[in-house]
C-alpha cells in the first residue's frame, strides 16, 4: 500500500468573487504543497459560494472547460498536485453543486451533489452518479455536504 499526504483546507467561498476565491485556492495550494501535500481538498462551492438567489445560475460555469477549471488546471500543473474543489456547474441551463478533481495533467472528473437540502433544491439540480477516480496512489470519491446523511453514498464509494 502507498501513502499519500492530504491537506484539508476550510475556506469560505465569497459570493460573486470567483477570481478572489481562486486566488485563495492557489495560496493554500502553495502552502500545502510546501508541506508535502499531494492532494488538497477544498469545501463545497469554494469557488462560487453558496448562492441562494437567481445569481446562482449566472455564476455557474461549464465543467470542464470553464474559466475556473482552467485556472485550477494551471494551479495543479504548476504545483504538481491533485485538487478537489467545489463550484457551481452549468450544463444545458441546469445548475449543479459540483466537486471537481484536477491533477497535474489536467481535469480528471467531477462529482455532483445528489441530495439537496430544502432551500438548495430551488437553485441546484441533483446529480445521479457516484464516481470514483484513480489518481495513482489512491482512489478518490466525493461526498458533498447533505449527501453525508445517506450512508449508501459512502458505501457505494467504498465498494467502487
């Protein structure tokens, strides 16, 4: 079995300040990799913040291909690190609460929050997949906030 050094970063994604939030992700990624981290975890909606208004739709971006994912790819490539970062994703005019996984070679995959709390259901659509990604030293899956209340999510990730 191989070991991997993981850093968990708690930041508040400020509403409407994606560039500033990406600067925070970069700053913390630098600090984490200077201490040997190979995988850096950031919270739900770290890039766009928790939008509970119509602005949620306009702030959301394509995943992959959007400007935030491109910036995250740059950070991961420069730091030679894996990043798991939460953001709002827009696909076919629907908005998802999404966790992206980026590595030194670029975009790896995404996980969409499946279960929304009552207020989140007004802004976000739930995902349907529970993906697991192989990053070499380990396999990675995401449980996003409210999904943690449903044990079948973590059970499915563990089985996969």
